[in-house]
């Protein structure tokens, strides 16, 4: 902000000002009755990073964007080894102090001043606003680029709105999800069927790319050159319910890792078969597969939020735990849909409770969404049917990690903290 502008001989209003303009524009341009969803990211060494971190301090402002700060390896090393030293940003290849952007009441920039701020103080700013309002998130951008499947296209600098797809400019990803809850036979998981469905899904989704016709020509072209697909999952929490396994247990995490490893391995095998049958993706020479293996697709697996589709099929979304055992969903037209988890209901009936006890349990679930306070129910039963807020932030993160080890791209996952969470707990979660 406040840099000299060459053509108008004025001063720049800075990226956050333009970001607000884009937000208003996307509020006007609606997609299928909904406002557009967007992601904005800024690197931790940008001089205006403090302005960015504070951009969503007021609840409801900039509602058409998610925001994340891109954290570098250099910053995390400094946080560990030199937290009390001044943090320097980089602008035009020069080290500069972070700026405090000075704004008039109407939001226009009237000046900037350099400020002294240590690495730890800057990280505390992120933690503070995240604790206050859930944003900004953070992105470990160097790790993103270490796992970039197309380094020949240059570095990746942003993701899609929910964070599961890190993409080059103009690239996109064709998403689809396998419903894991439908693979339970008795209380066992059908691994052979999962491998079969994965193969069919990869062929189907690869075919969809040939039907793409985006309004922007570059998007269609890059989709065909990279042939990315994002095969993911939903119904994972319900699958665990059906198998009697706790989400926040070592066995739950081990099973999650096995599921994702199976899907990714099978998807890669199928992509290799499709490459022999139909040809490699045109940009393979720019990819990590060049001169190693023939592939039809630059990347194959991801874990998306699956909001609408998981509701259509009445299963848990993505790899999230169920957020409640019973809830009411209201859509944009004001229509209400009542959900009562079918796996919980089936297991509850097998406890052979009296009608009075059954009514009491259902009343508690409808009122609170959870059974954690019903200590007269069997302990194993209560451990199995946990919901989001029953699970520690650490166990949310550990489950995400168990999946991420076996995913080509990234994961959309909520790390839930209770309302009583402290800033230190948020900080430890980010560092973990």
C-alpha cells in the first residue's frame, strides 16, 4: 500500500483494498442463487501482511472470501529459533519492515508506517484473529510446492476456496467422491469393491474432462493438458459408526490411512492403464512423472468438503466427523430438513433400552447433538458415536494427517475447537 503508481503519478491503495472491491463484485455476481466462493492468500513476507491478517476482524465482512496467510519454511524456522527477532518482509528484492496501513474512515489508504514486530508477535497476530473469528487460516506454501505434481508449470501460489486443490493459474479440478458408508458388509469393509469402484470412477471422471467447455478458453485448454481429477471420499464417519470404531482412536486413523492409500494406489494404476489405452496427459513432460511412468492424469486424489452431495445421500461429509447426531438443515429458500443419523439410530435400538430411556436419549440428541453426557449408556457406545465437538483439536489434526499422507493434492477439513479454547491452544494447533 501507498507505493508510487507510475502512470497516474498517484499512490497504490494496496492489495487489501482491491480484495474488498472483488468481494463486493462477487456478492453481486451470484452462482446458482449463491454468492461466489473465493480464496485469497498473502505471503507472510509481504509488507501489507498485517493489513491482510486483520481484514476480517469484523464478523460478516468480506463474506465472499476465505483468507489464508502463506507461511514459509523460513518463517517457521525463525519462530522456532529466533522468535524475538524483528521480522522483515521483502519488496522489490529488498528487506523491509512490515507496514501498518493507515486508513481514513471510508477505508481509503492515507499512508503507511513501518513497524517493529518480532516473528512471535506477528504469529500471535494470526493466532489472535483466528481465535476471534476463525480466520485467517494458514498455508504452508513451501510444502505445497515440494509436492507440486507439475513443477515445469512453475510454482503454485493459491488454492481453490476450500483448500483441497492447490492449482496453477487457469487450472481446475474435476471432483468426485466415493461414499465409504456403502462398503460395509455386516460390520466388515469390502476392500475388493472399493478397488473396483475406484477404477470405474477414474475412467468416468477422466471421460468428463473431454466434455469440459469453460467460458474462459485458457481453463479448458489447461484442463485438457493436465487432466487433473480429484477423486475423494464421503461417509467416512458413518463408516466408522457402522463398524463400531471411534473416530478419535488409533484404529480409526489407521483405517482412514488404509482407505486413502487403497484409493490412491488403485487410481494411479488405472491412470497408467488409461495412458496406454488413450494416451498420456499432454503436460507429462512438465510433471514429476516425466521419463518415469506413463500417466493419463497429473493428479488423481483429493478430499473435498462434499457439502451438498453428502446431504443428498444422507451421509457424513468428506473425512469430517458428524457434527451432530441430529440436526435441522435450512436451505436458501427457508425449507427445513430434519436429519437423525441412521447408523446411530440402528445401534441405539440394539441396546434394548426401555421406551422411557429411548425417549430420553433421543431428546438429548435432538437438543445437544451429542451423547457424551449420557454416562449411563455403555462406554464403548459413547466412544463410537462421537461428534465434532466431542473430539479434541489434536485428534482432528491427527486424522487429517493420516489421510494426507496418501492424497495427491490436499484436504478440506475443519479443526474444531470448543468455544472455551484459548489463544495458546490455537497457537499449538497451528504449530502442530
